[in-house]
């Protein structure tokens, strides 16, 4: 009888953890699959990558929360996946992309053992880093518009569902838009009579031997590392601090770096500290007692691993969806990140012009010498800023 109140008290953070995992996975898995497919992954390799990410980020959250008794949650890099989608195919194909993922993992580990690297990243003006991210996100955020024109009957239910719940329950707006997309896909399959092989729903791991190329290093690894640090890890620490938790930086980078290295050969691009979804486990809504909120992160980790078993089903949903439906879900999922990036990019009038140049180059999608637009956007923005601020 003495354990009943304690067990009852833990039900709240456990539920918060389940919600954290559900919201995190269902609101952005389409972006991850879009990014992996864009850089050359087959459907099976993309499903393997999604599974690897779910498992490693779940284990990383469990390890960090258990060790430090803090509601530290770990997620995949949604902005990083958007970067992959904007980058597209590279020389060397999917093996080169896997090699780039391993380089990113190595850089995160280097940040853990050599904090000066983190300080170097912090010296990049936030306006330019955020402008680059906004430029990368723009094409994906336009997908719902194009999809609505191309397939209004399929995309309109997704957009209407998102809009209604953005007003009623913003936390669930994107996951419920995904539910609406699932209904649209189901109706499409029934009406067309397309058979579904149950074998495609079984999750599998597919390993890829990495290949290291200069184009993938400069065009994927460096921008992906920068985006992950600037839009995930650093904000994640700040959000946790706002709730009274001081995240142990080195251990967090070490655990997420190891997790990224383990998931890379299976197709995972990178895992990092959660930013937006971090508040779901760390806020008072998870539990009035700050000392018990770490249970929410344990629950989120376990739930994330369970959701990984649905990776193949998610890929099947994407492949069978009618035109424009899944890109619309991916675009809607990035609206908030795009708005935040734009705001931070142009917030300082003195940094606005370099940020605009950075944004336009990144949004252009141009690739020079086999290197993606994200890298050239950083170069262009830093050059413009250096000229404008010379001798100031």
C-alpha cells in the first residue's frame, strides 16, 4: 500500500514522456525521410536510418536522464534533415552521405573533448546561421502550397486539420495533420485497390559502408554539424536552463556523439539534445516536482524505441501516399522553425543585409564544385558581413 501514492505520482511524468515521443516522432519523421531519400537512400535504407535514429536517441535519453536525474531528452536533427533535403544528391551517392554522417558524429565528440570547438561555432553570428537555416527550410515550407494546387482533395484535409488544431491545441497540430494524411492515404489505397505487402512493414537494419569525399565533407558534414549545434544543442541547453536544469555539456555531447556514430552506418544522420520538445518533459506540466521530471525523459526514450518499430510502416506510408500529401506534412512541421529562423536572422538591423544575402544563397539551391548551397550561403554571408563591418 505504501508504494501506491508513489506509483500514482509517477504516472504524470510517464504520460508526459509518451506524449513527448509521440509529438517528436510523428511531427517530423516525414522531414527525416525526405532528407535521407534526397541524398540517395533507398526506401529500405531510409527506413533503416529512421529505426537507428529512434533507437539511439531513445537510449541516449535514458542514459542521460538516469545518470544525471534531469529531464534531458534527445531527438534527431529536424533542421539537419531539412538541410539534407535541400542538398540533394551528391557525388559518391548514399555511401558518401553516410561518410558525412560519421564525420558529424566525430565533430560532436570533438566538441565534448575540446570545448574550444564549441566556442568557435558560437563565434559565427547567429543571424547568419539562422538565415542559412531559413534558406534551407524555405523550399520545404513551400511544399504545402504547391501540393494544394496539384492535389487539393488530398492536401486540403491535412492543411485544414493543422490550422484548426494550431488554434485549439498547438502541441498536437502537426501530429494530427499526420493523422489526417494517414486517413487520406488509406482512402487512396482503398479507392485504387493497391495491395499492401505485410512484409514491407517489418523493420530492418541495412548497413552501408561509408565513403569519404570532399564534396560530402564540405557540402553535408560541415553545414549539418553547424545546423545541429546552432539550432538544436545550444537552444536545447538554453531551454533546459530556463526550467532550472544545467545540462552537463561534455557528457551530453559525448553520449549524442557516440549515438550518432552508431546510427550513421545504419543510415541515421545525427542525434542531438532536443530543443522544442525538450519543454514537454522539463516543464511543470510534466510534474510539479522538478526532482521527478527525469522520469518523463526515461519514458520518452522507451517510447521512442518502441516507435522505431514503425519505421518501415512510415516509409510505406510515404511511398503509397498520393501526390503532395507527405511533402505537405513535412512543410507544415517546419513552419515554426522557419518563422523562428527568419525572426532571429533579421532581428538586428546591423546584421540584416548579410543575413538576407545568406538566406537568398541558401534558398537558391545552387551547388558549385559539387558543394551544396548551404556552405556557399555561409561563405557569402560572412564575406558581406566582413566588408560591411571592416574597420568598425
